[in-house]
C-alpha cells in the first residue's frame, strides 16, 4: 500500500510567492516516488487576488489532491497577538487551526495518514503541528524553509520573548518525526542556539530547480546585470538592531538581539557602491553598463541610486509575472545575488533565486558575505564573487572582468545536479521510504 502523506502549506499555487515553489515541487517529487499525497492549503479568497498568478497546467495537478479551507475572521485578540510586544509567532496558525483540523480529520477517516509535513514559514504552522499531533497522533515533519528563532530581521521585544520562542521551537522540534533544513549553516545555528537537540532527526533538503534551460543567445554591446526578486530590507528595523541602548526610545530599551544580521547587505547598496568605484576607474563602461531590476520597487531604492549617481544606468521594471521574466534574463550577461551579513558569524540563507539562476547556466555575480550562499556559489563554477566590504578592490576586479571579458565560467554539473528536482529531496524521500509504516 502507498504511504499516505499530507502536506500543510500556506504558500501554494496559485499563490505567487517565494515560498510556493518548494512545497509544490516537493509534492510532485513525492508523487513520482509513489506516495499518496494530499495538500492542505487555504481558500484562494484568503489571499490578495493580485498575488494569485502562479498558474499551473492541468497535467501539473495530476496525482495528488488539494483540500482548501478558510481562516476564521481576524479578531481583536488576533490583532493584539499580531502586535510587537504580544507576539511570539504570527496568528495565521491559530486562525486556520479549527478548519484545518476538520479537513485533516475528514481525510484521515477515509484513509489514515502516515505522515504530515508542515512547511514553514509561517512558523505558526509548527505550533499547529503540535496541536494536530496531540489530537490525531499522526507523526509530523517540519520543513524549515527559513531559520525560525535565528531569523533576525528586527530585534525581539525582549530577551524573555526570545527565550520563550526558543522554548516553543525546541518543543516543536523534539516532538517532530523529522526536521528538514535548507542549509548546513542553518542547522549549525540551530544546534548552537539549543545545545541539545535530537540531531538524527535533521535532514538536509535544499531548494532546487526544475530543469536546465538553454536560453537563446543574445548579442549586444551592452553589459547587462539583472536582479530578480525582493531584498527583504527595511532601513528602520535594520538600524534598530544596531542601535545602542542609550540611542533607543524608552519603550525599546528591553529589545534583544541574539545576534546582529545586517540586511542592508541584502539590498543593492554595497553593489551600487562597488559599481560607483568601478566607474571612477573605468568610466568608459558607463556607456555600456545597464543594471536591470525586476520585482517590487522599494521606497528606499531611488535614494540608493541617487547616492551613487547611477540613475542613467538603472532600469527598474517593477513586478513581472514569472512566465515573462525569461525574456529579460536572456538579455543578461550576469545575474546578481546578494546576501545579508551576520556580525562575527556566517550567513545561513541561500536565496531561492540562486537555483533558478543556476538552471539558466548564466554567469552569476555574487556580492555576498561569508556563509552558505558564498560557499554554494563557489562550488557552482559559474560565479564571480566580489567582497561587499572592499568596494575599491571589488570595483577594480569587476571593472577588469567586464572591460576585458576575462571571466571564465564552467558549470560544475555534478554538484549543481544535486539541486535538480527531485535530487534535492533525496534525503526526505529516503527517510520516508525506509521508515516503518505508522
């Protein structure tokens, strides 16, 4: 009999979000390996209609069931829990729980589930996994697409808030059957934060790509560098993380950072700084260089462009549907990647777009800090890596490569194939195939 698996995902097509691709491809890979899959996700009415553009062909929906349910109405208590000082996790899980539980119970009566996979974020789904497990005694797997307690976009309201979250995170992990992580550094950070964890439960399940693309050749005298996606940078919260206690307002005095993660490095700021230095040394490149951005235009973007005098070479196209992005990438000479910076540490995050870039076999320009993103790009064989903290030296290096076309890039296909669907899900598939039926 086929192993029956339920996957619980907030992000799932037709929702067009950065987190929707992974659970969809996970489902397809498990179905192809002979698993019986049911996806539990939200009604389309729960999302902003403008974000429902991840269209799928009919053949993509063959082989698994989708069960949709709704969120209960946002209450005044939810609004309090959403607020900064009364918040450990987002309220989505609590608002979905009753309807989700009924949906799982109904399907479980038809045929019992062997496992439930909860893909996070939103991290409230990890908390809900505990509650569902308590009611139905179905083993659950946590798919951590991001670092939960160690994802530091803004300070915690206090050290107490952080410690309470660690306690919840540890409880969710200890009661899970398996925990999937997307980068080795993410796993190491978890071990450091919690000290004693059941390490045998953890499996490496990176993100990946569907297939290699043979983009048509495009000849032009221009040098085009393209960035696709979001930057996840907010100047206010980023600066708040770095302020000393005496620089804060009275109600911010208890704020706590387990570590400093500087998201300005994820923005194009340091790349712009390097380009500015490069054009001082190689001014002739200004007539050839074009920096193309695709994605939501942030309020701080033009200010960064103006600071480094790059307005004439910037093309920002705003949000474009995924199916139309390939047109821009075909005309690109380099695909840009950046990464946040962990003070006295290593970056843990590998942007999902990394794997899409690899699939296109185009040179990648990595303005990245020490950590997992840099390690992966080095091994890929198709990346030019420049140091965001050494703007002058990096500007010289970039100018030399762009002006003389000295870059030589050979795809490390054996390594990159490990991210090709379903190879990236290998550890998950093996563990489910070899496990004892519940």
